[in-house]
């Protein structure tokens, strides 16, 4: 299962909702894109500043329909791990890929 969050204050054209509508994607399409990610799509690892015990956030980028998409993931759960898709939107800034 993929959960996609939208934060208030996002610029609309860089929001998950806008990107999904523009790409005509649903959660199944996101799952398909996540399954195709490789180390070449990896951009950086961040700390979740919204959490007192911050988990790691894994940032990936992927070109979809000739536009770079910013994908931020978090691994959740103690015994049963699952991936939480925190962001899936058009990249607002140029992304770096250290393993390309």
C-alpha cells in the first residue's frame, strides 16, 4: 500500500495532487514507478524534521513524460516494514544523482 501526503503551503504546480492529475496517475501508477527505482535514481537521504525521533527520508528522482519527478520515501513499521511515499511531485529544483 502506498500513502501519499500533501502538505499545506505547497506551490500547486509542485504538489503531489497537481502532479498526479497532470500525469493522470493514481496510487497504482505510483507503485509501478516505485518498483522501477534503482540506485541510479537515488538523490539524497534526509532527516524527517517533523519527528522527534527522526527517521531517514530517501529521495529519488525519475523522468516521467520528459519532466523530472521528485520522490521522497520513508520506511515505516517495527516488525512489518512498509514504504510511505511522502512526496511524488514535479521537481522544483535541479536534482543531483551521485550514482549515475
